[in-house]
């Protein structure tokens, strides 16, 4: 049983073009200013075909399970159906980002729309109702996400019982990308949502993993709402460089729970220090000279862990607000520079390898009443905010981007033709629509400039062989689409063709080239050096390696240059790898420039810190092992440690006396553990030289004295990093009167074998630390005996596991209130990788009822380590008759999953007061080591076995409510079989009044005629080629209890009755066409006369319509369309829209008013009017009737979406 209201193809496919790459973040006010105010000045679709919209959960589910996706009665800004529809109609695709969390009563309290949980106290503010480490702590959030994706995703087809909205709308195809949260790691090393907890949320958000579903929560997670939507990892801040957070989340989740990785980057100057004036740096300086390594790390992480997964940069930008006092945020840029920077960033990010990029954002926000905030990112919009008496104003960047979109939006990205060459340095990017239709985007800047400074190049001659025509487009403030000029082509069509450009500047311009021959632009080579690094003396020799390539040619030369640092002997300066000799302490920077066979160049830089830092004890500290805090490296301030207070603050002045690190001694001086690091201040750090014995997963434990009660605030934090990658999240020690306590870091985390530098940073003041211990990660499963399940072919195999030696015993696994089945699984031969989606676990009861799940739905990256999988029992029982109080066996099946060797152990029903062990060493009667455990292998349908076949899936079509205006209905059922074909169908009427007639019942489509009120239930059966049967029921309710309008016209005069679509009396319109792709074609109105003693002249009875797009009225004379007498039965009057002559500007997509006129058509009594609707397209639209999206008349008989304006004796008698 499914709901069927949907719009087809609302999403627009821009694949391969720059329109598919460039996006912008938008807020709810965009709906108000652009659409409700009908202001074309704020049309961002001229520049961006992708928008990332922040959705306010608290506003759309103000009370539990009360959804207001399109609320007409309250705040207009909450009408998301209309908002998203209009964005789609403007050609914009949407990424929805879920922000704010209702409190425990589901009432919005977070006025600044952040991801901070109102009901959670303390420092950990991640959005969860409990500890955050159980999927059910995210129960409500995952439920809302599922309802959201079901409504706005592309697929539809869910049973109406899964939809909690009143209107049961689904499959609108307005949104295909959903982001369940925003910025879980607000700042690196200041994680407000610990990675282990965030991994639990990602599992729940992806497909409801671990969330117990019941009647009050039918679906959870984005994929349960719509399996074809895409789930984004929430935006990781600071360029996503906190790879530890990514690692921990990925490992803790146990699988990939995202369809795209999403990071944020704000191009701030990290090197100016802290002057009064702070400027956001140019994108070239940031991406090429400063932040490229950080951005690249996320792309590299993707390539290592989830190859092929898109990486999006969904927030980047600069602020433009500068007050009279010179106050602004740290990324300030003048408005023209902001526009230049935004344009230049898109091709730079595209060249790096990002799949999408979104500028931040549309309107400058208004905070704190009417005052404009100067805090970070509060003025980064392309349109200023309206505040006080100052109106909105479109910034230069708004107009610049319309020119960029017009010039290259429909073109594909080829690459850089010129990349930072010359002085000033020049950039030229090439975009193609065809081999003879290309655009070049060009600009210049001062080499290594941190901000724009007015650099230009005059009279630049640009050679473009064989070009015949050139249009120049220059972005300009207050000019939509830029200023277009036709440039003269010298030697047009010849190999020596060129164009003269009067001036190049920091503002890009666009050259649209055309010709009759292929236009070839050489693409510059690529070169990449390793990330910046620290080296420890002595270093007799060191090699800097590079990787370079050229997609349309070859690398012909290399040139290494030392940019800074002590002079060092260099050899092989003209080779791919540079050899350095006899390095001394200092800070170095080197650059490699490569040149291709066409003379194009590319460069990259690397910074190296060479220090005398040495292990304190003469040898590197070993991992795994215990690391004493006081055993930090030798090297002094700024090299081995950073201490903010000169001199020794602890009670010991003998231990390492020349250092400023504060040391305290407790106990025996001969015992190293008697020393602790004390009086730790914010920002201090220590470094340790370590050696990791073996690559693998590890955990970290620290012994910390948080401080006394007087020192209980603020919250204390410390973090650990290896090679600048966070290891164990942020440790937050709590106050304890007993002094030193053990605190576990988050994890596990992965370490490569070899030498490394470990850094301990104190984010806030922490009183004392004694030691930390890094040990191999060991799952809670402790070993023992286990079952081995081998599959040597691609056939079907099954392992049946009975609880006892007596097969067929009745076992109750629910007596202790258990909710989950836990099991440990391992891949015993990693050279064989099964298709985990086809490895299935089934539970059978004594009546052979069963429920089964796919292991691949819960975990796919199963390796040699024993891995715990926890499966909610509701996943087995949902939609089945499985009786968990009378179980017989648990079956592990290979449904053609390929060859493998799997270990299975510790099958335990958990979650209640009394866990029940089905298989394992703690089994009450038969531990795994016992030979009396009974199992049977069933393979290939052999003796004693059975060939398993999936039954077909059947959908009998949506439930339907009809009223006397309808007397026939067609059920469009369907079925499919995952491992075979459907062979036959059968419809059966299960209950309800007798039918007048029905069509052939052996087809998936059934048409019925009926004339008796009541509830009809029909069942569709389908059989597959293996004889398995599936079924589904559908309900049709035929009633005469709906609301309708009954009016009198008591005098022989002109009268009218006015109706508005919105009940609140606003001009909020109905899209009567439903969809631009398959619009409605017919207007229908249903009439009935309850009093036949009077007559109505239908030629004097009019319907008058008005849209928000026009001041004119559309008048329809009803007598032209009535084909049968209107009597005491409901009659449908159909009006083809094609028969109507529309006034200028009239648009059925914005229909908001309907007036019923009687031009002396009466007097008459008791005229019934009902179900005024528009049909014939993919999305029927109801202007008045019980299916109105805001009000159900039969539920609220005295409230209807009409404003009653009566005149000249007209009277309304009943809704």
C-alpha cells in the first residue's frame, strides 16, 4: 500500500558542466525575498544551479510527529513544498542540510539555529537525547530525516503506514542530496560531537542502523525514506584536515555511511599574526601556497578509504562588512575583491579534484535585533541584509557570478591552459562545449600576493590557433551577465590567429572562442610534492620526491629552487627528485617547477623544519607501551615543548632543570612514574619521538588529575596527534576529589609502523598529567572456539545453527526484554572477499516463519579482526510472522555471495536484563568447543537440503479514498523478483460490498466499478518462477461524508462568493499545473442541487480566477461546459484548460483566488459545490475539497480554505 502523489523529473541533470559544480548556500529568507515578494532582483538561479539550504527541523516538527512541511496557517517561511518546487522550477537542484534540534518536548529553543542541543548540559553538545553512543539516542532525528527524504526524494512507493504526514505526500523529487547535520567538529581539536558518537549517528542517519522501529517510528534514516537519495557526511571544518575525525568515524561506523564527503574552508590568513586589520587571503595564495596540502589530505583520504566517493567543498567565502571603527571578521575582503575571489576559487577547486563547491552565502544574516554583527562570516553574502532603514543591496559578487554562469555554466571543465606563469602571474582556464566552441577564463595577480592589490597587464596578445570569432565578457557591478564585446581576431582561421586584450586584471574575464576547425589549448602539467614535514638531525642526506604528469603531452624538464632557509648542498636539481645533503637546524622551503612539451609550467612547494629535537632517553619511545609525560623530547622551547610561563612552576627543580616545563614530584625520585607535568596552561604542548612496532588499530589511555573543585571550570581538554593527525579525539577529564584518574581516548585509531612524532596539546588548562598508554585495539570478543563457514563456489549454501542438540526445540529469546541480536564475524581468508549484501542471516521459529537480513546492510569492511555486528530484532520481525518466543534455528546463508571463508561466534540476544547466548563459549549447555553442537550444511539443493529463493515483492498500489463524484477506480499493481521472474498474478476481494463489475483478475492492473458506500479490501498475489508467492493488500474507501460548500442565492440579483486557496486569507498560491514537465490539463468542479424546487441559469453562472502574476481576471461561463443536468446527485463538470483564453500575465502556477458569480442566475437554494481541482498531469492539484493540502473538511467541518465574501443576498449555509 503506497501513496502516489509525486512530481516527475523536478531534478535537473547538469552532469559534466560547470553548472553542476558551482553552488551557493541559501537561507530561509531567500524564499521570502525571492518568491513570496516575487522579486526578480534576488534571482540566484542566474548564477547557481545548485543550492545548499539549511532546513530548520525545530520549525518543521514543532511537536513530535506533527510535520509542517507546507503549513499554510502559520509562518509563511515554513512552506517548504512551495519553496523547493520554485527552486526546481528555476532550474536549481537542492542539498538539504538539517540544523537545529527540538528539545525534549520538540519545541524550538535554539534561536541561532546551531547544532547545539538545548536539553544536553555540559560540554558535549552533540545532537542526541541520551549519551549519544546508542543509535536510539538519535531516534527522533533519524525519524525526521526519513520522513524528509520520503517526501522530497525521487522514488516514492512507500506504504502509507510508513508516512507520518497527514497528506501522505512522497516522491516529489525536489531533493536528492541530504545532509543530516552541519559541522560536527566545529574546530579541529575542539570536537563538539565525538567521532565515536558521530559514527553512531551516521549509521542511524544513513539507513536507520540500530534504531528500533515500532508503530510510533515506522522508518528511520535517509535510505529508509528513499533508497535513491544521497546521504552526505556533515561538513568538516578547517578544510576537513582533521583526518583523525574521519578515520575514527569511518572505523567506528564499520562501513561507509555517506555518499559524499563534505568539508568547509574559509580562506583566512594564517601568517599575519594578530594585527588590528585581518584580511581574508586570495584563493591563489591560500590554495596554492598555504592550504592546498590541507585540502588535498581529504582527497587523499578518499582515495585510500572510499575510492570514487565525491568530495564536496560546501562552504567557502569571505566577509565584506567593515564598520566605521574598522571592526570586521578575520576573513574581511572589500566587496569587489570578494567577487573576484569567488570567481577565481571555482576553477582552482575544480582543478584540485573537488566535485562540487558552494559559496557561503546568499544574504548577509541579521543578528541581534537590527544590528549587523561583525563576527566571522556574518557578512559573507552576495546580497546585503535589510536592516534599520537600509534596504537590500546586491554586491558586486552577485553580478560577477551572473556573468560567470552565462559564460561557462553550460561548458565542461578542460583544465588550466596557463597556471601562474609570468610576472605578474597569469591564469587561464579552458572550458568546452564542443571542439570548436570553447571559453577561456583569464586573470592576473602579483606573484605570491596575499591579497588583491590592483595588479594589471595591459595590451595582452593571446594566441589561439585557428580561432575565427571571439566574444569578450567582462563581469561588472550592477550589470547582469556582464559586458559583452566582440573582439577582432588577427589572422582569423589561421594557425597564427590571436586576439588583443586591452587589459587583464584581478577580476577574471571570459573569452568565448569559435571556429570551424578544432581549437586546441594545451593543458598545463600537474606536479605534487609531499606534505610539509619535520626532520630530526642528524640528516646526512635526504631526498625530496615528486609526482608529476601531463594529460596531453609529456614532462620535459624539472627545476628545483630553494626559497628560504640555511644554504644547503643540492644535487639533481633538474630531476624529478631532489637530494639534500648535510642539513642543519632551520626552516626550509623548496619549490619544484615542471615544464611540458608545449612550454607550459606548473609548480609546487614544500616546507621542512629541521630540528635538534631528540628522544629524551636516547631512544624512541615504543608503541605499544607506556609513555611517561615527563619523557618529552630534548630540544627546548618551541621545538620539543611550548610553555607559556617562564621558569619552573612545579615543586621539582632538579629534573630537567633547564626547561620551563612545570614538573612535580610525588613519591620516590628513583621511580620515573613519580614525576608529573603540572600547571598546564592553555596552548601548551609537548612532543615525543616514538616508534610504532606494527601497523594496526590502537587505543589510548591517559592518567590525569583534572584539578580541585575550585578549578572545575572551564571544561578541560587535551588532544594527541601523530604527524599532525589527531589520534584519539579530545579527552575531557572530569573533576574527581581522588586526584589522578584514568581517561580513555576515542578510537580505535590507525597507526602506521615506523618512526613518528607524537604531540600532546593542552587545549584548555589541565592541572596534571602523569602518563599515557597506547595499546593494540582488542575487540570485546575474547576468542575461544568458533564456527567456520566455507563457501567454495558461487552457489547457494546455508549453515543452520540450533540452540541445542535437540533440533526443533522451542526457545524464547525475549524473556529478558532483549532487543538486538549480536554476533561476531571475521573474514578468515582476506584474499576471498564475499559479496556481503548476499550473505544473509535468518531466524526461524518452530512454524518455519522466518525473518532475514543482509549482513551487508550492517557492515561491509569485515577483515581479519573479529567484528561485532548488532542487529535490531525488529529488522527480523518487521513484516513477518516470526515468533521470537518459539525459535528453532539461526541460519547463515550464502545467496550466491561468492567464495569465502567466514568465522562466526558469540550469537547473543542482547539489550534486556537477561542476555541469551545462542552460540558461544558461554552457551549454557553447549559451548562452542563441544562436539555435541548440531549443525547442518545445506548446499545446492542436495540431499536433505533446500534451495533458498527470495519471494517476490508485491505492491498492490496506494490506498484510495473516493467520494460520490467517482464510481470507478483502477489499481496499478506491480511486482518484481530479485532472483527470478514473475510468472502469474491473481486479485482477490477480501472484504467489502459487492462490486458492479471488475476487469481481468490475472493481471497486475485491476479496474473496478462500485455503487455502494463502504470499505473495500483487495489482495494482489504474485508468483515467481521458483513457486514462491508474495502478496500485498490495498484498501478503497467509498464514502459520502466529506465536507462540501452549500450556498443559497436568495434574490434575483448579482451575487458572488469569493474563495482563497490559503485559509489564512493570504495570497499564497496553488500551483494548479502541478508540474512543468507533465502539467494538469483540466479543471474540474463537482456540483449537486439539494433543492430542486428552484432553477439555475448556468449560462449566467461564472467562475472567475486570479493569479498572483496578473491583475487581470479569467472568467469562465459554466453553461459552456455542463453536459448533463445538475440534479440531486453529484455531477462533475470538466473544463479543458486549452479551451480558455488567458489574460496577459495570467499563470495557473500561481492561482490564489476563485470567485463564483451568479449574474441573476437565481434565485436558488442549497447548491452544493465540492472538489474543485486540476487533473490530467502527474500531480493533481486541489483548490477546494477534502484533499486540500492544509485542511481536511471532513475532519474540521466548520473550517475551510475559503474567505467568504458574500454580496447581494448570497448566503452560505454549510461547509
